[in-house]
C-alpha cells in the first residue's frame, strides 16, 4: 500500500515512522509512506499558506491555492488514484471497521489541516471522505493521520509477525467486534496474583472456550455498546 500525507509539519511523523512495526513495514516494502509539505506550494516569498477568515473571527484559515497545487502534485506521484481522506473533527468517526475497509485500498491520500481548519472550498472541491478520530479538537491533523496510518498498516498482510494477531485483537474477528480476552505472561505468580489455572492446563479447547467467555464478559462489563446478538454472553 502507498500512503501519501499532505501536511504543514512533516517532521512530526519522523519518530512514529522510524521505529518498531511501522519501520519494519516500510523497510520490507509492505507500505510506502510519502510526506509532502503543503508549504512548499506557497506562491509567495513568505511561504504563506493561511489567511484571516472572511467575516472576521479568531485564527487563520488554510488557503485553497497552495493546498490544491500540493494535492494535484501528490496525485501525480503515483498512477493509482487513491482514496482521499480529509482529517477533520467534523468527519465520520474512525473505528476498526473503517481501518479494515481502508486496509483493502492500494493507495490512501491523507490530508492534515492546521490553524482554524480548511477554507470550505478545499472540502467542496475535493469532495473527499472526511474522517475524525474522535469528538475532540486537536491542533492539527498530523496525529489523526498517524493514528490512521498505524491502525491500517498493522492490518496489511505480512506486517504483523503472526497473521492471527489482528484477528484476535479487540474489535477483531475472533472477538466478534468486542474486546479481547485477558492476557498473561511469566511469572506464574506476581504480587500474589496468579495466572488462571486453565491457561497452564495445556488443554487448547478449554483455553479457547475460557478466552471466548472472558472476552464476552469484559465486553458486557466495560463496553456494552459493542455487544451484538453474536457476541452476547450466553
Ligand atoms: C484546530 S483544528 C480546526 C477545527 C475546526 N475549527 C472545527 O471546529 O471543526 C485544526 C486541524 O486539526 C485537525 N483535527 C483536529 N481535531 C481532529 C479530529 N478530532 N480528528 C481529525 N482531525 C482533527 C483537522 O485537520 C483540522 O483542520
């Protein structure tokens, strides 16, 4: 998959993209991430990409000119058209189902805003899908873009060592869209808390049954909003 990000702060992506799973995924060619600075397309010597809002009011608004020049440049970087996503708190809320949907694309173009947001003609002209990562307002779309890159990349075949990892995660297939079962590792006893005997029994059938039940119970307790007819505890 190819992911292009349009941003005013490409340097914000350096650290998350240069370690662990995302680094390995790029090194092995499973995902290619290209950052393009919208400011490089400013038409003036001051590299100005924002201006005061018409009608008055606080803050600055991202201008359409440099943005569209940047966007048209990025589109031509690859023959694949790509699925274009505008990051905005006014968009549809991002979740695991959306991550799965996006992971099937061959190219994503993510657009991160700054300041008071985009001139409305950017939204109208792009006609793009709008995604929010939650009902709160951040200073910019860079972290939102990173959230999407991270959640989508781990679903691409070959990115996680074990293909079943993502399926077993919370919201995944095995959890029926609910929460994952509790996990334990060594030591067997830690500060008086013991690993459940069933996990030490070696009986894989019983372990699977116990995990399934535990997952249902914690979904009911902590996230009853995720319960469906399929993942309700019996
Ligand atoms: C300060 S925000 C602008 C918010 C805008 N004035 C509004 O109320 O809708 C600047 C940029 O951060 C990004 N952003 C902020 N919160 C976000 C969220 N919850 N999800 C996705 N992007 C967000 C968007 O790209 C936005 O253009």
